[in-house]
C-alpha cells in the first residue's frame, strides 16, 4: 500500500505540472525508478490511475471541508477558512489538468463534477441557510440559486486556462470572487464580519 500511495502522489504531481496527456505510464515508472511491470501490478492502465487520483482528491477535499465546518460556527469565517483551504491545498488541480481530465478521462471527470454538484453545493446551501438564520445573510435570497451561481463562478476560476494570462494570480482571483459572493448576500451585520477579516492574509507565507 505504501508504494501504491507513492505512485499516486508522484503521478498526481506530474499530471499537475505537465498535464495528464503529456505523461505516460513509462514516465511515471522512470520517475519512480521502478519497472513498468511493477507499476502495472498496482494500476492496470493510465485511466485507472487517473481515477484513483481523482478519488483521492475528492476524499481529501471532502474530509478537510467537513473538519472546517465542524470547527467553525460562524458561516462567514467558515467560508473564508474553506477558501483558504482551497487556495493552500498543495494537491489543487491546475486548469491544464482539469482540461485533460475533461477531454481524455470522461468517467473520472464525471466523478470530479459529481463532487462539485453534490457535496460542494450542499455545503454552500447549508452555509447560506446558516448565515440567514444568524442574520448574517439576507433572508430574501434563494440559497439554492446562489449556491449554484457561486459554484459555477468559482469552478471556472480553476478550469479556465485564459485566466492564466491575467496579471493577477489565480489564487487572488478566487479570493476576490469569494469576497464578492459574501458581500453580495450579506446583511449590515454580515458586512461588519466580512470587514473584520484580513483578506490579504490567506497564504501560510504571509
């Protein structure tokens, strides 16, 4: 199992750096210093390896978000902490990897999309509902609609290769979108909570 995980982490890193299409099973085995025969003992083909990587991404992401929700009762702080997790996650998929996933590994991309459209959407809706109960978010907004809108916008930040050409980093774009979302649905009480957050202090180095 230790070698299995080592293969997954190394392949994930290579796919994220160079794209899935550019990396072959030969490349993975050479980088690890193992034979192709050994590699194929753990994964029957590249597609099965990609699926395992996506499954691990989904599991780790859901576990981390659930821990944040359990530890933070304030919906605005909760949202900010989740945004920080997304940005600082060392295994975050870059746009090129997502593009290749969508184009060449449709079943794995469907799994990735399912996570976005079920788990993530449910967390978003509950966050909005909680904020409404606490008077932080406006009661007249439709949590279902707003959750879908934010999910679509935020996912496009990480999927859209064109954003790489901007002078602002992908992480800064995502944090701007997060703050934009919260301010758009917040009450005066919620705005005060948002203003109390240091929005520039979202990476470990800062």
